[in-house]
C-alpha cells in the first residue's frame, strides 16, 4: 500500500534579500573554515585539510542557508566553494589572525556576490552568469 506524504507548502523561501544576513553567514563560515583547517592539520597535510575544509564548509553553508530559508543555497555554496578552492594555499605563510580575517572576508564576499546573482528568477540566466563569474575568478586567481 502506498504511503501518502503531506508536504508543507506553507513554508516559503525568504523573498527578502538581506545582504547583511548573507554576509554574516559567509563570515561565520570563513571563521569555521579556519577552525576546520586547524583541526584537520593535526591529521592531514595543510593542502589536503584545506580542500576537505572547503567541502565541509560548502555542506555546512547549504544546511545553514536551508535553515534560514535563503534562495538557491546549493548554487551559492557550490560556486563559493569552487571560487575559494585552494584558499589555504593563498593564505599560507600568514599568521592566524590574518588567515581568519581573510577567510571571513572572502567567504562573506563570495556568498554575497553569488546570492545577489541567484536571487533572479530565470535559472538559465542565473547559471550562465554564475558560471562566467566562476571562470573569470579562477582565471584571475591562477594568474
């Protein structure tokens, strides 16, 4: 016998775009990123722990944005993770205060940028623009 599952159609995605809330989520994730690296450096090399931390932060970011009913959490977290892939390499050689500050700033900036693009309703345009931003950012980083 089939089981009927009722959906909660009354729960809506937040229609308001709060840049400060998104920036705080990004900054929080940047700080947690440094904490993950600090813990994982005890078991893995720094580069590997940075890559694993990026994946964990993207997953945590999706969960937080779903909890806060933000728009397009998967696209925002994945695009930010791709752009910030290798952040531990960029910040190697800095002291921990600078690493935390740069990580919080860059995650905050990435989340604000990609959430600003993802708030539009046409998915093809959103994905195209985000794809172009990711490609341009990765090319600039590799220079």
